[in-house]
C-alpha cells in the first residue's frame, strides 16, 4: 500500500508540474517546512521562492500580487494573493544575539549572504479544476507541501477571479507583470456607478473610456447622456492629440484593452442658449446654423488650431447645425441643437421646474395657472398675477408668497424663456438622437442656478420619455446617464430652508429614477471628489464604486482597509479600487487607460484664445 501511495503521489507531482507549466511560469513551491493551514480564522499558505527567481522578477517583493498553486493531491489550481514576505540575510542564521547583530551593522557588504530563499505568505482566493473545465469556487482546501507555484497567465487570473463578466472593459488588473482585463456586463450599469477621486486622479478619463467602450460595443438603441457642466465632454468627438507621448500610451492601452481601435464618435450636443448669449455672440441672427457657427468658432476651432500647430492634419466644416471632423485616422460629426424654454410648453410643469419652490409654493402656482391660464401668456404675466394678489378667495402666507415671487424672478433672470431663435424640441432630439448626447451646460452666460434648473428639467423629461416607451412596450437598449461633479446638482442635506427644499426635491427625483430605472434600463454614472458632499441616496444606491486617489480617511469609510487607503492616497493617475458585488473578489485594484482615446483637452491651456467664454 505504501508503495502504491508513493507511486500515486509521485505521479500527481509530475501531473501538477505539467499542468503548472501550461497555466503560467514556475516560480516556487509551497513550503515543505512551514505548515499550510486552513481553519475558521485563516486560509493562508506559505510559499518558498529561490533567490534567482526573486531577483529575476522586479514585482516580487510587493504585496497584493497574484500567484497560483497546483495542489498535488487534487490537481486544482488555487489562486493566491501575496499578503506578506519574510526576507532574511544568511548571516542572521549564524547569529542569534541581537546585540551582536547590531554591532556588525557597519561591516562590509556581503552579496553572498543575500542568496537565500524568500518566504511568501499568501491568501487563498479561489480554486478551479482546469482539467474538467469547472467554474471558480471558494478555495476551501489545504494545499499540499511541494505543490508548484506559478505566475499565472492573464487568462487564468481572469477566469479564477471571474473578471470577464461582459463586453464593457473597465481596465486592467493593477499589476506590472500581467495584462489581466477587468470587464463588466452592460446590465451591471442598470445598478449605477459612483466614481470618486481628487482632481487629476483619472475620474474623467475613466468615464470617457467607458463612453468610448460603449460606442465600440454599439448595443442597438442604447444611448449615453452626459450632463456636462465642466466643459470636459463636449470635445470628445475630436481626435486625441497623438503627438503627445502620454496620450499615445493611453490610446494604445485602450486599444489593447478592447482589441479594437476607435476611429471616431458621432455626437449630439444640446446647447442651452439664453437672450444674453444670443445678443453677445450672434446678434439678430436666429438660425441654428448661425448658433452652430458661433459654437464652432468659440469652442471647437481653438482646439483644432492647437492640433494643427502640433502637426496633426485635420479637416472641419460646418453644414447647417452639423460640425464635421475628419483626417486619415478619425471621422466624426456632431449635431448642435440650440435649446431654451418656451413658456407655453412648460407652464403646466412650472411649479416643479424650479426645485427651490416649497411644496406650498408649487401648489399655489398650479392653482394660479389653472384659474388664470388664459391671462398668463408669459413668465412675466405669472409674476404680475402674484404681485397683484389676483388669486381671489385664497390667502397665501407671506413666506410662501415670497418663495413664489423670488423663485419666479430667478427663473426670469435666467433669460432662458422664449429666446426667439431656432429651437429643437427635446422630445424629438431624444427620439432621433445619436448614441451619445451631451447636454452642454458649460457656458459663461449660464449661471449655476440655471444649470440646476436645466439638469432637473432634462432628467425629468428623460425619465418621462422612457416611461412612455415602457408603457408602449418599446423599451429597447439602455439609457446611461453621466453626471460629473454630481455634488453640484445632488448635494448632501445641508444649508438653509430653501436649500432644504431643493435637496428634498432633487433627492426624491434621483431616488425615483435610480430605483425605478433598473427595470427601465436606466443606469447612472456619478462622479465627485468627496461622497460627503453628495446626497446619501446616491452613495447608497450605486452598487459599483470606483475609487481613485483620495484622502485615506474617506477611502476607509467606503470599505478599503487602512493599508489600502493609505497606499491609494499616494497612487499614480489612473489607478483605482473597484468595489462591486458583481466580481467574485468584490474589491480589486485596477489601472485604467489615461488619457482616454477620445478628445480630452484641458481648457486652461494657453492654446485657447483669451476672451472666449471658458
């Protein structure tokens, strides 16, 4: 029996080694001298690596890297994550007295004493029976001593971690030795994403990577809506500046991630204009073509001039309300749709157009419009009616009336009503839009209050449009809504009473859209610097969180360990922790392509002419 067992183990050792070679590069073995143990409190295994191998791979010595072991007994592959090292000088094996050791600290260097084995402490993650093509399972076995240990191939790690969930690539596993792709299903976006990080850490690049990926996937009838109040997204239809080495590296990394090249992106830009903007930039002209030409001259042409000055050939033209861009590697176009409010279209929803209205104020505005509707043809008419106390038989409390009049004055001062130029109805734009739509709020004539009004209105209309589709049984594709600087529109519950009215309204709206949006295939991607500035509803309902460089105390509150949070605080741009219930690991560190493969230009750069509304 002992002879049979011996031969059986010998055979399995041979098979384990052969399997190991097919799955990766051999680097060591499970320790023969330090017991491996699995119990209720620990699932650690000790690995020994020889000094030649240790010095061969620069990444050995870092915690968090992934290795794999082929268990001799079961021939299962077990994915390991390194959580610690033990590295000693050979001379320490000869001297036990610490006082003696310290006294020889100034002795000459001895390279030979560093030629010692390195001990690694590894956490077992998952196990896979590659011989029988099984799915990954929890690593609940004790790995035999002498089991071969490997650096797994990327596809082995992807399968063991379950990172290949779908078509949308979010980045690579953050390793310096293996290009492990991390992907998610488009359906996961229905459960919303929150992107966090300090300025310059990679949030906007990451979101643009997602937009580019969604365009490459080209899911039928799916649309991405970007509410751009920062000026970071309207130029994504322009080509990346490949004359810059860093940009080229980011584009190449994106191409490697998808195995495909993005050669352009068609875009629709909904551009709110008010009376002040029209007077300042196009005068008496009223056509969409005049507005598009002004938009091109102010926002697009300066970047094109910059690219031309860098030696990049690019052709552009403006036809009607369309801007066309092309060169040998890139072709795209953008439709510019001027937008403003027509009072006759919004009068029935005016009570909720301004989210600063109190509940009582909204109620009385509805009553006034219902009773005096024939006399109210403009916003100024409505203001006059309240100033005249013309709601007979109804006593309005002074504070409520002040809230009404002040709110109506604020709406009037936006100059977004009845501007008198060519306009495109929002419903028709949504019906016939491209796969990517930018709601461009980045305009120096549009103040922050106007941005909030427009955002609230756009989301309201978008949800109503989707509701109609659902009632008609016509929900096709998905709607993905991107809100950068989300804290500006959905702040935490702080401030004065009127701020409380606003927060309550917008929190209710966003909560409804996030909860009901899952069935309607509406997914949100929010981005902000600090979750404490954001409505708690968003933090709670966003199932996936992507955390870039951020203060360590904030990272800890989001679920990172103290050590992870500390390291992340010093990370390079484009590195983030992905926290999601959709991956087996639940929390992994990723590297995203930065800069992205789309137009990504810093508006503070000197190539933009002075005096333009940036």
